C-alpha cells in the first residue's frame, strides 16, 4: 500500500510509522507523499478518531530530509520541495482529529518540523530535537521557522535555528516543545495511546473546534510561510549550500563564504 510508512487502524486510532530505520526514517519525497495520502485517508475515514505518528526502531523518529535528495536542489525545484513539505505538514496541523507525535529518538530538521506540526508530542528520554539546517547553508523549509517560534517563543526559536543546537527531551519539555517524556521505549506508545484515548472519548465536534481555534491564534501568516519557501529556494542556489552539503558528506567542517 505504502512504500515508506506502515498504516494500521487500532481501536479507532490510525497508527502511522515511518518505516526507513536503516536511513534514520528520513523524509524523502516518497515518504512525504505517503504521509499525504495516509493523512487524507485518516481525514476521510469516519471510524478514525485520531492519529499517532512515530518512527520505526529505537534510534530515530525522523532525522529529516535525505541529504542525497536535497543535494540536487536548485532555486526552482527547491521552492517546490519546500512547498510540498509545508502542504503535508499543514494537513496534519489543520486536521480536525487529534494527531500525536510519538518521538522515539532523533527528531531533526524535517523530523522536528513533522513533530511540531502534530498537536501533542510525547518523547522518549533519548529523543533529541533540533533544526540544524543552518549547518548546511539552509533554513527549515517545511514550516519550522513559523511553528518553532509559535511553540517555544521567538527568542528561543531564534537561538535554536541560528545555532543549530539539539535539545534533549527533558529540556524540550521545559521549553514547551515536548508535552510528556517517558523513560523507556516500550512506554512511548502506551503513553501516546493513553492520551489519545482520553481525547477521543470527548465530543468529536468540540475536539475539532478546540484545534481550529488554537490554530487560528497561533498559526503563522501566509506571508511567513511564503517567506520561508522563498528564502529556502534562494539558498538552494547559493555556494554556501553546496559547500554545506559537500562538507556534510565528506564529514568535515564547512567553509562558508557568504556567497
């Protein structure tokens, strides 16, 4: 059915698992399209009352984009790439059914952006969050510049995106990025399902209205998302981006020139 994700409905909850553990559950275009279709099915199925998204294995929720895929981006397809991710993650954020991210390890770059698009985040103690795109000469392109600021505040968001630093789950909870931390992998889905069960036992219309109203107050403007896509695509043609990707693949420090 899907090439990159596992799809299962259990007790009125759609369980979506990114199934690329050998590549740290990267978000390549195939995975984004699989997520788009799976989320749409969750939207359309009246028997589905909520969704939980997680990653396969114990190391990574998602380590973000596939570096071998983005190294070929230019200004034109870079914008399309950014807009595709924005569209898929907006579907999650705008879903009238609750969506929980069960973060089982690294949630970096696009993986962190995916987690932030979900309504609630539960994480294992070993989970780490970050938007390290600046290390590649890029910026978050899937809505992360907008959602991180909405979730943790402008100052902390700027610090995390400008430094590219990673945040452990415990610190993530302190700054509002994580709702709950569990201390063993086998507790993660138990906790996520427990929260989901509590939510879906409430009135569905009221649940959808809460999500809609909170989104109306916190959602970034269209101008913010357009600026993100514009800047992402412009950076895709820069020499710094080429240097950042090369340095990453060659396992060395980049030598950025501001060009």
